[in-house]
């Protein structure tokens, strides 16, 4: 169980890194689109792409904590 909890903690870290990359890319794309391609949505809407990642990170962290406590 302890190895599985480490896997879930690692997955949470990996998801946080991917989330930062995706949100940063979408935000810069929105800024470019607002300036040059006449996008009508505000740039903060790019932050909405972080919500599924945050849910996944919370789930992985919760499973990691649960499995770590169960292994004791």
C-alpha cells in the first residue's frame, strides 16, 4: 500500500507540472489572440482549464493520504 501511495503522490506532482504548462500556454495564447486575432473572451478564462487538473490533483493527494494511513 505504501508503494501505491507514493505512486499517487507522484501522479499529483506530475499533474501539477502539466497543469502549469497547459494554463501558461493557454493564457499566452489568449493574450496573443486578444491583441492580434480579435478574441472576445477575457484572458482570465484560460485559468478555467486548471479546474479539472485541480480536481485530479486533489483526488490523487487524497488517495495517497488514505493509502499511506491504511498501510500503517
